[in-house]
C-alpha cells in the first residue's frame, strides 16, 4: 500500500487549512453589518462615546473611515477607527442616520426598504429557500467536523493524521465558526414587519419600533427607527443592535 511521507502529509494539511480558512472567512461577514457597508455610520459605545465614519466590514471586524484625518488629544494623526470582532462587547449600537446619506444612498436605501417592508410571497419563498440551503450548509459543516474527529480516532486515520493535530484543529475551528445562521422561527415570521425592540442598558429598558430587516446570531437590524442620541431630538435612522442587550419583544402592527 502506497503511503505519503510525513512532510507531504503536513504540506497537504497546511494547504487544506489555508483553503478552508480563506473560503469560510470570505463568507463569514455578518449579514446585518454588510447592509451598512459604505454608508456613514455612527457607532455608540456603552460609555456614551460616539464615533462616526464610512463603514467597512470584514469577517474579523469593522472599520469606520473618518471623513478627514485629525489629531487626537495626544497629537496622533488618525484616519479611522477599527473595532475587532472580539471587541463587539464594546458596541451598544450602530446607527445609519437618514440625513447623513447622499442622494444616491437614499435611493438605494429606499429601494431596500421597499423590498423589505411587507414582503410578497415570492420574496418570502426565496427567503425560506435560502434558509433551507443555509441549514444544509451548516449541517454539512458539522458532519465534516465529526468526520475529522472520527478520522483522528481510527487506527488508519490516526496514523495518517499523526503530527497534524494543529492543522486538523484549525480546519475544525473554521468549520465550526462557519455555523452561524442562527435560524430563529419566532423572528422569521416578523421579517419585513414593524416590531418593537427592547434594549436593556444599565438596568434601563427602552423600546424602539421599526421594520425588522434582518437578524443574525449577534445582531438585530431595524429600519425606520426614531433614535435620540442625547440632544432631545429623535432622528430617523436605521439601527443595528447586539442581541446580548436587545430582543424583539412585541409585534408593532
């Protein structure tokens, strides 16, 4: 029986880990965050600090690019603010205020709202179909993860995989991370309808009605929300809120 030498096996697993990682990371951008990409966005921190800029979204986090570079209190020149995925706990909300948009962005957003609000049977069927495919994709990722674990325990597979634990674990971690559809039947039926979201911060409960655009494992996205950032004048905005401090609490229509 022809066997590969350990060096060749190691090279194969390095390549496999790289290919799997690149594929998964390229598709892992949060669906809610992607909707705000390239818009002017206000980031709110729990401390009350606000950061404003054009948002870029990657699988590992987000970046707000300032309209112009400026010097901070220490005299450092800064052109953007980067928030890594593991720092999302420092995020209270992302706001896309309507009056911050260009005319082209307003038209694009209005078209998006029109498609979202009270979706017809064709759009609902398309969403149901996509949810089925996402569920299948997640199941396949879980099956592959189980097969890799099983191969390590088998005598033949274990022999082949000797010394490759690092790369096998890397592939398994990437596959597990890709399972993030978070299909929620209670929320799914309210997509495209007005709901009331409850946000809890510092033992204070606030409610905001808006059109439920999307949800993921980490975020809720609402359109047409009136949000007061502290100056006493609510402004029309679209909002993304972490699910750790927010929940859809009521139907709004």
